[in-house]
């Protein structure tokens, strides 16, 4: 039996290339989005372990923990869902991240100190999440 050329060429690829090919298109954009979600997970862990009293002074101990866990859990939803294209799960993560970033923006505004760079970066992150939500809102999974 003669095997098609595409099948034999697929088998000759190294494992990293095969793993890369399992990612839904557009692959590079999804990998960058994965990096954004991992960054949110790290930010949530930093919030949970924060010794900085400024965030806790505004939110209180309980809300600081809720805020940190909201960042971690929602970013974890996005991390799990972005590469295979499970958009219903990623939408839940994106919505939660928008809410978490909005909470942080309110905290920054209530503090009223600083150069404003943190507020601008937070708004940019919110807009990026809204952009992602508009890209994935119509389907349950990647076509």
C-alpha cells in the first residue's frame, strides 16, 4: 500500500512541530494571547502575595484576595482554552479579566496618586480583552 506523501511528511516532523500544528489558526496570535493570559496569572499571584498595603487599604484584605483569585482563575480559563480554540470557556475568562481590570482601574482612580501610566496600561489591557472578546463571541469553538 502506498501512503500519501502528506502523511509520511507529517510523521517525519519533530515532536515540537507536531505540537505547534495542533494549535488552531492563527497560531502565532494564539501563542501571544497565551502569553497575555500567563502574565495575568502572574499578576494575580503577585496580588495574593502583596505586602504592599496600598491595594489592601483601598480594597481590604478579603476583596484583595477575591481580586487576586479572580485574576488567576479567569486567566487560567483563557490559558486552557486559547490554544485549542474552546471559545465558550475563553469568553468566560475574558469577561472575568475585564471585570478584574476594571476593579484595578477603580482602585487606581481612588488612590489619585502616581503618574497615570498604570491607568493607561490598565485601559490598554481592558481594550485588548474587549478586542479578544469581539473576535471569539460568535462561535462556541474554533471553526
